[in-house]
């Protein structure tokens, strides 16, 4: 995979380079988006690294602008706020229906999420390689997507190249469909099995009659991932009582008021969320981060945003993937490394080993079974207060993410 040559646009210039050389050479790469930015830094957000070994991560997300669901913008910020992660790249899980206006498409036309990635690279001073995957569903669980257009190959290629180059196994978070991931596995299963430490899978349901949203995006990709030999930590957004049960023991769902979630954020982060949640299409995406903080009209828009609520599902997977826990510290609920949480009240969560099988429609039949280490399912202390604790902890994480 590393020896293949394919085209990426950089600024207004199209250049043919090997994927490996390109990833080594650039700070920020938005494949197909024609944008380069960011700064090479010694540690997260320009701070000196503590010397601790960071966790290599590839983040797969169905991120758009305007957003199809703004939880993806929040998840991206969460990944970047967790200093344990060494974010190697973002793969955009894009589906054609969301690129087109109705009636051909879903509702309005959207762009793949290059804009929020570029904005977060600017805000944090981070380099964030990014690439787009195929926009159509896999034709069967073993599909390699070799026949997809060249502009849809870069996401698959990025996964394979980043794994091949990494000296350590890489975690892969999935907050949309696993289309690009499954296609990459079907192309090079041995590499994927050797270099993937675990897949943090936010898709599927523990039970019930409804097909969960991320599975609907690409059922064959979901089935193919479960049929693979990859280690999966399963964070199902749906449960046997639906996808919006705030109290379920297996539920990752929680809800936050924007006024609580965005309280006291640095102005640039307010601009980032304002731009996303307003659906603004100002082409000067960097200036917009500060322009949103100026004038009475912006304040009215921001107050309108703060009056809304947000449904979230993937936060627990990212926090647990960074080896943090949810603990009640002196200042309130926080996401803390384990050693810092001794003698504090915690909200217990865990990963239980399971035996799981998937049918052709993407329904997983599972049972907890000790001794199985490659497949695990999320569990937590039941209770609707989970959302209150998560809101307070994520707000603190976002408020502290910038120097």
C-alpha cells in the first residue's frame, strides 16, 4: 500500500506523491480538500511532551459541514482534548445521500468535514492528516472498494499507510460506519491484525427490532468488521430499549444542555461550535472563528445555540480509550487518569468479554463469556444521572484543552 501513488490537492496545486512521503512531509493534509495548515509541535497544543508514551489513534467519523449531527464536531474536539492520544489521522466516513439536496439526497447538501478539521488544527496548533473514504455502501462484507473513484481511495490508503508506518499497534475509533476500515481490512488483513490494537466501535445495538443508525449507513461494512479477526471494544449506541435511554446499563447515550456543555469555553472554541451549529458557509473559515465573537448579532446567535440540547454517544469510548475514568473530584466530575482518581467517588464503567455473532442484516447476538479477550462490550452503573456527570466532565475537559 505504501508504494502506491495517488493524487492529492495541496492548495490550488495537484501533486502526485506517494502516500508515505506525503504523510511524512506535511503538517495538515486534507485529502481532496486542497488545504494545508497547522504547526509541527513537540507535544499536544505546543506544550512540551511529558515523556509518557502516547496512544496512537486513527479516528473514523461521519463528519460534515454543515453537520448532519453536531455530535461529530464535539467528538473531534474530545479526541484532541485527550492528551493521551497521538492522533495520526482522521478518516471521513462520507455517504453520498448527505452530499446532495433533497429529493435526490437526505435533506440539504453538505461538504465532507474538512472544514472543522482545518479549524481545529488552527485552534490547537496541531497537525491533523485527513482523508475521505468511499461514499457508497460496500456491495458485500468482503468488498475491497478497489473500483471506487480515486478521490475516494485516500481514506483506505491512509489507514493502511499509518498502520504500516507505526512502530506500535494503533487504536481505531469508529463513530460512523466502518466502511473504510472494513475495506482496508479486506485488502490487507495481516497488516490490519498485526498493527490494530483495538477498534473502539460506536455502532450497533445490544438488541431490539430497530437497526441502529451507523449500521444503516453501511450494513455490509458492519457485518464485515464483525467477521474480521480484529479486536473490538463495542460501545453500542442502541440498546434493547432504544438509542435514547439515559439510564441503561449498556447505554452510551447521554444528553447535555448546550449552556452547560459550552459554559466558559475559550473564545476560539466558541467560534468553532458557533460556526458548526449555525451551519455558516463563510468561506473564510479561520477568520470566522474570531468573527463569531464580535457584535450583538453574534451574541444573539450564541444565546440561541446555548438554549438547545445535544445528544451524545461516543464520549465514553474515547475517554476509556485514553485510559481515563469518570471521577468526582473536589471541583466536580472529571475525566481523570486512574492514578489520580484514588479514593475519589467514581462512576463505574467497564468492558465485559463477550462471545458475539452477526447476521447478514447487522444484528449481533452476544453473551458475556469469561475468557474471551478480543471482543468486549461497554457496561456502566445504571442511572440517568450519568448524563449530568458526563456533561460536567466534558465541559471541564474542553475548557482546559487550550493553553
